[in-house]
């Protein structure tokens, strides 16, 4: 798309590429990097640091290449898995980009913990990932609202396409509550909305 690129930290793209490799294997990842115009990253992932040398366009291109690889129908489940792995690798190696470094959760009520984590992740997105993000609460759900998304550098979509972030948020909620919570992207920049908006149900769907 004809818009100026937007930098993001090396570590953010690295975690995504590691998650793609976890789900698709080494050869699948190579195919994705080639197809996405990211062959410079083959056997050469971005370093584990917060230098702003990766870009939103690259992050979007990697996701788009996964979607193209599996086709729009098959891609959804794979992108969700990649998102869940992205959260786990991020938590393990790069908790700063998730805002979860040194987090100490005391015996807070479950919904308070969910809100706390979402607010920490939004703050880290703003401060570390160059991604304006906020959290809104309603009676039955939290909303995670992202104003600048790599999907803005992807081709337009008929429907929401940011399943990696849906997976990240699902895994974050599972991590903090031990339960599955329904997460839906109810508006998406790639579908013409002004932000990508994720609805996170307060009530768990299952244990
Ligand atoms: Zn989106």
C-alpha cells in the first residue's frame, strides 16, 4: 500500500518468525519468507533487541504470506496457532514487548487480572512497539483497540484478518486465567475500519 512504512522493534518481528517456524517448520517458514519478499531473513532472523529496525510492512508481509500459503480458509487456524506461539515465545524471551516483564500477580480476582494484563500489553504496544493501543471495558467484555496495525500494509480483506493478534490475546487470557476466553476481531483496518478492535469476553467459554 502506498503509505510510509512504520518501524517496530527487531524482537517483535523475531518472535513472530520463531512462532511461524514452530507451527510451519523450517521449510514452511522459508517458503513464507520467500513468498513475502522477506528472503533476507532466511537463517537470519532479526536480533533479540528493541532497536527499531524491523517494520510493520514486514510483519504484515509475513502474515500475508502464511495466509496465501494455506488459503484464506485454512489460514485462520494456522494463524491462531502462530499467534498463541507468538505469545508464548514473547513471554519467554521478550516479556518487555508484551509488558509482562517481572509481573507479579497476586491473588487478584480473575477479571481484574485480565484487565491488568490487557492494560500492560496496550502500554507496552505504545511504548515499545510503536503501536498506539488502548483498552476499553464494557459490562461483558474488554476491547483491545489498535490504531496502527501491520494489516494496514497488507492487501484489503473482505473480513477481519488479524488472527495472529487474536491468538496472542487468547493465549494471554489462557495464561492468566487458565481458561479459554472467546476473542473476536470485530473491526479491522484491512477491512476499511479506522482501527483493529478485538473483543475479549469476560466469561470463559470453558475450563
Ligand atoms: Zn485487523
